[in-house]
């Protein structure tokens, strides 16, 4: 069984050796050597070899004759092959000789084709590279001429279009590396120009504002003269043109053009240009190209928000600087002018930016800035205007504020708060006017001579009547020379009142107030002038030292005429305000009461001055209170009293124009003269009574009472003579009735009647006060006691002393009864 398997295995190996490549026979042979039947296999292999040899021999025997024939034919072919070879060699030689020129031509053609292909490739590459180089050259030129926005556009086209087409070249790589640097350089340069622009307009905003205010002023003057279509304030008409120009510039920029001029940022030099009718606008004075350029650049770079935030932040800072006034701004109008010019210039620039750019600033941002500015402007004006004490400066400031408000209102900014503040300043202006007119009135009153104005010609008369509305037909009929009843200060004060009204009217102009409001404002201010300023000045003039009676009388005459002129002032105010005086709720002037109070004060001062003069005479009184009673004859009045009566007669005769008295002084009104005369008589009576009751006079004799009785009779004689006309009956004598009844009681020693009738309406001594009588009696008792020391044994003196004691006791009982 094993031999069969071995034989089968050897057969398989043999077949495998026969069918396998000799290179792979190693493993097969190895399997034979590894086995136990090596010898058997070798036998089998030899048998197989022999078998194959027999087959080969058979085959060779079968094909041998054919082989021989083939060899014979092959030998024949060799000869022919040699001939063919020589022919081919000869043909080849001749072909080589003939093809040398063709080969040379082909090589030249090949070289030309290579060159042509290289040229085409080069042209193609140059076609892509030349635009890159040209664009880069243009970029360099634009950078050199500072045309940054077109340079940025060129840079963008170079980066996204030209460089990708050019391929990978070193110079392209260098350009690509430089593009971010160039972009940063353009951005930084544009920002630098913007900073220069912002700094420039900060420095020159006053110049811009000055031009804007001049334009507004010109517009207002044109509006007041003719009714035509108003020109736009500060280039308002050209704003649309600027916007259109800006839009056109944008289109040109998209095409690679430049929206900006080649000039630097800042203020253009227009001072050397010829002046024409129109004031240059903001776009004429300011080169806004740095703003537009920077805006376009940052927009292209995708940094528009960054630019907007930066611009607005910087402008807010500049707004705070512009709104900060100088510490000495209130000293001159130029300080306010510069302040307003800067503010107007700032907002004119912002308004121009608002209308010529899309979104760089918006209306909300501008309104926010204006609200901030308005609050700071009003606060600054309130502070600085409070330092001003010059009405002309305040008026100029008001006009400047109105022009400032009108200018900004023309740009759409709300300015109602400024006009409200002007109304507040109106109160301050009124106070300053009152101070100035207080000085003016005092100067007028101090410089006045308090004498009637003499006029020699009709021209002089008309001169004064044109200043003051004097209506006196009788005076007009008098021949020249003649005298006006009032002194110089009447027409001067009246003219100053009108000047004050004009000053108030000037402030009310252009405040957009109605005629009624202006009228009410003027009337209230005039009332303050009358009731406070003029009234105080008149009181000052009346009560100052060394004012004589003649001056006081003239003050009364003057105030009377000024009082009569008040309705003319009412008409004057109505004429300039076009408001009828009888308008409902119209404020009335208080001039009548003011001049009445002044006149009453002058009258009181006359009474006081006259009484003071009387006191001077009374100080000369030198009564001998211990004088004895003179037997027989009549006593003469005291010298001081005679002089006093003479003074009073002279005074009242001068100031009441009694017959025979020259008219050199103003005439005292009748009631005033009567009151002055009555006051003088009462003062004399009271003063004499005080002399009697003076505590320092401890003793009074009957002789002294007789002397006083004589003096009182002299006073009564003066009163009966009628120094002033108009008294009814013995009215003036009533001033001495208290003293007269007291002296009658003592000189007649009529105590029984006094004590019996006391308290009755028909009492003879009705005006004698028991306290006064008691005080005088006690002084007489002291005199009697002193005399009785030496005459105590005289019965008459003792009886008189007892009688005085008895009367004193009865008076005390009477006083006690009435007190109870």
C-alpha cells in the first residue's frame, strides 16, 4: 500500500518538475531528499529521462531530412543576404549623404518651433504680468501724489484680480507681502489727514462761524428789505449741489477716480480772493476732502464703524472745548463774538457733514450734541452776563445772541431756550439800566440850579417845549423874555425817561414777541424806573444837606409838571409799541403816584426845613424866668421873636408872590403855603410851650409869663395879618390857642372858672391840659418858696403861696378824678 502511494507521489513530483520552471524546482527536489525513497525516485527519474530521450530521438529521425533541406536553403539565402546587405549599406550611405541637409533643416525647424513655443509662453506670461506691474506702478504713483482712495481701489484690484492671474513669481510674492503694509499705510495716512483736518477746523471754527453769522445777518437784512425767496444760510442752497457732487464723486471713485482734491486738509485761503456780494459758505472755506477720503477708505477696508465712532468721539471732545468759555469773556463783546463764532462754526461743519455724507453723523447724534451745547451755552451766558454792568454791552450781547440763534435756527436747530434765556436777561438788563439811569438822574438833579428856566426868544421856547410837553396858553401869550415855571431838570428827566423807554424797546426787538408783550415789558420796566430809581433820586435830592427852601419849592413845581406829563409818556409808549393805552389788562404807569410821593416828601421837607430855621431863631431865646412883674407900661416882644416873624413874613411873601414882591423864585402852591404857614405857627407854639415845660427850668415867675404872653401876642398879630392867602377867618390863630389859653389862665389867675367849667364844651380854657397847668404851677410854687425865705412875714406872699398850694391840690384831685 505504501509503495503505491510512493509511486503516486513520485509521479506527481515528476509531473511537477516537468511542468514547473527550473527556478522553482528547489522545493520539489527538497521534498524528495527529505523523504525515505530517494533511491526509488532516482530510478524513476532515470526511467523518465530515458523515455524522453527515446521520444526525442524518434522525433529527430522523423524530421532530419527536412532539417537538411532547410540548412541547404539557408546557405543559399546567406549569399543573397550578403548582396542585400551591401545594397542596403550603399543605399544607406547615399541616403545619409542626401539627408544631411534635411536633417540640418529639421533641426533648425525644431529649434524655431521651440523658440516659437517659448515666445508664445513668454507673451502669455507677460500678458498676465504686465497689468500687475502697470497697476503696481500706478499704485506707487497714487501713493506718491497722496491719492489714497484710488490707491486703495488699485490695491484691491491688484490683490483680487491681477496677482492671481500672474502666477507664482517672486515679484508677485513680494507685492502680495507688501499689500497689507500698503493698506495699513493708507489707513494710517488717511487717519493722520483726518486728525489734521479736525485740528484745523478746531482752530478755525471761529472763522467758519463768522462767515455763517455774516450770511445770516445778510439774509435777515434782505428779508427785512424785500420779500423774495431767501438765499440759503451759509451755502444751504449749494448743499444739495455738494451732495450731488459727493454722489458723483462716489461714482467716479468706483471707476478708479479720486473723490478728493490734492490739497491738504484745513481751511482754504479765501482772504485774497476778490470780495463779492455773497459770503462764502462752509464748503467754500473748508476742504472736507480728508473726511470724505478717510470715510471711503475705512468703508473699503470694512472699518466704517470704527471710523464713525472715532470721528464722533473726537468731535464730542472738540465740542466740549468749544463750549468752554474764556474766563474773561464777559469783559468785551469780542469775547462773546469769538465764543459764538466757534460754536456756530462747529455746528455748521457738523450740518455740512450730515448732509454730504451717508451715515457718518445722523440727526440724532447732531441733536444730542446740540442739547449738550445748548445747556452749556445757557449756563455760561447766565454766569458771564451776571458780571456785566454795562447796558450797551448787554444790548450788544442780546443782539449777538439773537443773530447766533437765527443762524443756527436756519440750520434746523431748536433755539427756543435761547430766547427764553434772553427774556431772563431782560430782567438783568433792566436792573443795569436802572443803575445807569440812577447815576444819570442824580447828575441831572445835582447839576440843576432849581430856578425857573429863562427864555429870551421863541427858538429857545420851542427848544424846551420840544423836550417837554408844556401846555400853558397863558405862558405862551406872555412876551419875551419870560420864565418857564420849572427848572432844567424837568425836560432833562422827561427826555431821560423817553431814552429809557427807547433802551427797553431796543432790547425787545427781534425777540419774536407780540406788540402787547413788548408794551407790557416796557411799561413794567418804566414803572420800576419811576417808583424805584427816580423816586429814590428825588428823595435823595430832597433830603440831602444844604437844600434851601427855594430849591424845595422848585422841586414841588417840577414834580407837579412831571406828574402832569405822565399821560404823554403813556401815549409815547403806545405810539412806539402800536398798542392802544386802553387795551384790556394793559399795565398803567405809576408816574403819578411817584411824583406825588416826591412832591409830598418835598412839602414835608419844606415844613421840616422851615421848622429847623425856626428852631435856629428859638435857640436865641433868652428868657429871664425869674423876672419880676413890671408895674405900668407895656412890654416889648423879644428880639429873637421879632426877627423870626420878619423872616417868616419875608419867606411867605417871596414864595406866594404877594403884591409888590418880585418874581425871582418859584411860586409855592397855595395849599402847600397854607400848610407850611400853619406848620410854622404850630411849631412856634409847641416850641414856646416846651420852653415853659422844660425840666431844666425849675422856677418861673409871673414876670416871665407876662413876657411870654407879649411874645404870643406878637405871633398872633403875625397870624392875623394873613402871611398866606386862603385861610378862613382866624384859622391860623388856632395854632396858638393852646398856649394862649394857658397864658390867659395864669396871667388872669382865673382858676375858679377853669376848675368849674373843666370838661364842658363851652369851657373858656378848653385847650388847657390839667397836667400842663399843674407842671407850670409847681414851677411857680418853687419860685414863691424861694422868695418866701426872705419875705415869709409878708401876708400877701403867704396868701399867694397858700393859693398856689390850694390850686395845685385841686388840680391833682381833678386829674385823679378824670383818670379814674
